[in-house]
């Protein structure tokens, strides 16, 4: 028995490892759901500690919890937030859809640790996981609140800063390459020219727009369901609890959290999270496009487009010497595809709000947190190890520009579409330059050709 202690819950006695802080309900879940390797993310442990701490403080202020127990609970939460006791949260994602067992895991760990704190202070007060740590709460309102808080915090603290740094890096690269004129491409075919700086500025604009969209989307995530308890009525809590706890969470995190106006909606519907993950999917789509642009432009080095070079971070082949692959771009595209898959999962999970409760919440937590984490990490890595080292291959760019037949588009306002098309076709058929074809057809003078076909003139509207 030295390795175990006996804990009790409403179903009876359970043996729990003596070196762990969890109790009977955690142990039952640990034993009953040996499914997969996916565990509840530590980000959720962190956020639950914030919510439990906030609830204890508000319960104390409303005279629903005595000061000694509240202080011990808050200290236990602070210890978790400082990185202690994290090996006490072993539960699988694949558990009850409300996340009740994870909520009880947190309640039991906090209660047990608070009990130790009180005992060390010479107090005989007991701390109960349900009566004290879970006071004024239900798994049904704290888990969706935690989903919103974790999404908000991870986006604000990790993803948006990663995008801001990426945007700044792209802005610098656009400025660096603003005078290098190159061939544009549409449908993977030659098109009218632009500068390499303009091309990169397009990527920058994409990322800046994604930042704006995600920031706007956070306003819906800021609404919390705590105070709705079991079904949205607020049974077993104080009328002021919902607003007070939202305000306390906002004060603690420095983020603008508010209580959800309709708790029946906020318990049963996960539309805000589905919509927000849709924004993550949109970001993933943009990142995949940018990563593909980079690896197309860097393809070669001799038999591809090869208009830019990217850092050689590692050998690219186990059999082909000197080969270097666009590995950072490939990693980013795989992350993008994973996020797109997660979005399908989140959308289906969010649709399962039967009656008063959604019962896919641990799955939502896992996918949302994974998407935000992967996007943040991949953007940072792509910026540091690829984009920051992009260099223009000016010789290759100049060669492609010289050979591009679509430049004849610049002559359309002067000689008309049909004659310009004839010049382009003649140049292609006879393998001669556009100028040679134009002069042979006598559609324009050499002086006018040089004026209208000046590459600097082609990349900006005529003033």
C-alpha cells in the first residue's frame, strides 16, 4: 500500500498513486480511457488554473468561500501557473465530451495541494474538489470558457507576434528588392513584369490582412460562459458571479474578457470557435500560397525558375550530392494542410451542440491549440530559416525578363491588341526578339519601342 493511497468518490473507493495529487475521479478516467497517445494540452491546464484562481477569489469576495480555503486554492493555482505539478494531469483527449473528467482532474489536484498548504500552516480545514475548488462552476461552463481563454491567449501571445515579425521581415525584403524588375506569372505562365519588391510586398500584404482578420475575430472569443453552470440557468451560483469572474479573468490576464450575454447559447454552441478556426484555416491557405511561391521561385538551381536563392540549411538528399531542398517551405505547407484538416474536425465538432451542451469539447481544445501552436512555430521557423535569407538571382531574373514575350502588352495602347499579338507570335515562331519582330512588321519605330518597352515604365501606371 506504500505506493498507493485510497481515495473515495460517489462510486466508492479507488487506489491512487501515492506520489500524485489527483483523486478518485481522475484515476477512474485514467484507467477507463486508454485511448491513443493524445493528452489534454498543458495550455488547458494553465488556463484552468487561471479560471479556478479567479473563481476562488470571486467566491471569497461574495462570501461563498472562506478566506483561508480561497487563499490556499489560489496559491495552488499560482504554483501550477509557475510550472509545478504538471505531471499530475495525465488524462486523454478521448474522454467525456464535456471535459468533466479533466475539470475534476484539475479540481482534485488543486484541492489536494491546497490541503497540503493549509496543513503546513497548522489548519485542520478540509478542501473538497467539488464543494470548494469547483464552487459556482460546472464542467459545462468552465470548459467552454477555458476554450475561449486559451484560444485568445495563444493567439494574442504567440500567433499574432509571429505574424507581426514575419510581416516586418517581408517588408524589409520588399524594400531591399524594390528596384529589381522581373517577369510576373499568372496561370504559371509568363505575364507582365513587376519588381521583386512588389511581389514580396504582396506576401506582406497578405500577412497584414490576416493579422487584421484574426484580431477582429478575437472579439467574439472574449465572451465567457462561466456563471451559466449546468445548463445556462446559473443554478448553484451567485447572481453577480458571472460578471465578476469575467472581470477577474480579464484583470488577471490583461485581456478584455466579458461575460457572455446568453449563457444558453454560450454552453450549447461553439460557433465562435468554429468561425475563429476558419480564420486560422484562411491564414494556413495564405501561408501555403507564400511557401509555394518561394519554392517555385527558388526551384533549380539550374533547371527551374531559380530567380531567388534560399538558405541551405541541411543536405537535401541521401543519394544526390549537393542537392538542397526548400525544407522550411515544405514544413510550412505540411502545417497548413494539418490546420485545414483540423478545421474540418472543428466544424463537425462544433455542430454537435445537442440541447444544452456541446459534447466534443476536449477534441475542440486539442485541435484549436494544435493549430495555433503549429502556425506560430512554423511561421517563426520559416521567417528565421528561409525568408530572412532570400537573395535575388539578378542574372537569372534579367535573362527571364529579356526573353518574356508578354512584355508586348505594353504596346497595346499604341498599336492595338491585334498588332501587338502579331508581334509576339512572330517573335515566338522565328525565335527573335520582340523588337526585331516589331521593326520587321513596321508597326512601331525603334525609338517608340524603346520608350514604351522601358521596364521601369512597365511596373507602374503611367502618370
